[in-house]
C-alpha cells in the first residue's frame, strides 16, 4: 500500500506506485473493518482446512493431521500435479474477481435479514475496492484494470476461488481425463487426476501441460 502523500512524487519520477489496487488512509480501514470482519470470519470457517472436504486449504497447519488428510484424498489418483501460476495476483480480470465474489457470497448462504444487510454493505465495498478501480487524489486519476489487492485480508481467499475456477474450467475441457480433484491455496494448487495419457512420458507430459497453458 502506498501512502497518498507519496503519490505525486512517485508519479513525477515515473516510478511504479504499488501492486495494491486501492489507496487510502488508515482511518478508512478502521472505519470499514467492522463491516468486513463478520463475513471474513464466516468465509474463513467455510474454507478452513479443518473441513475435511474443503477445496481451499487456508489454515493448513504443519504439525497436524491436515497434510495426512490431503494425502489420503489425493493418493487415490493416478497422477498428482502441483501448480504455481506466475504473476497470478496482477493478471486477474475484473470479470473473474466478480465471479469469485459471487461464489463466496452464495457459499456462505446467509438467510437472516441482518446478514443480508451485511452482504449488501460488503458488496458495495467490494465493488469499490476490487472491481471499481478509479480513484482520484491530488489531481491524479488512478485506474485499475484488474488484479487482486496485495495485502488484503481477502487476497488469499478470492485468489483461491479464482484459481479453482480457472483450473476446473481447464481440466473439464481437456480430453482423456476420467476424474480429477483440486485443492487450492491462493495461486498454488494440488490436482489429483486419472487420465488415459501417460504423463510419465516427458513428451506427453509437456503436451499435457501446454494444453493447461503452463
């Protein structure tokens, strides 16, 4: 996050401002945090690694049963693929961000009236910080074309959902795959899959990864 007072100087020097997609004073964060925090807690519980079947592995602990449980899930597949996208956070389109947020809201599935009000408030804030991306300060207009804000509490959660969406779409569209399962954490992922392709063969493996745009 870059301080607002530093924006004019950095712009004049032609320096990159920051990877973050929103700028603001600390007071703004503290003002809106009570609105964000309740949903953060619910989403974190929903995707927690303590949920045995969770596809998002936020909260995996080194010295626990979390890793053995993951191994039990993925050891049934013929192949295990691990992925780590390059430049992931900065390359996500607003359309994918919006889709990821919609999925999270539906997954939480809140019914009480106060929860619906909370969702409405959060959606407005989300539009402003994640998708909306035009801000004005000191005579400058800052426009965001895409990307996940670095350092946000939601960075890993929204990034995980986007990663899952992309991998599932790619794998669902590939021939010869009989079954697959995906587990993600931000831009990292573990994929278990059964396929008719001989992925031990280097040439076939390269062709397979090329189809995944890797």
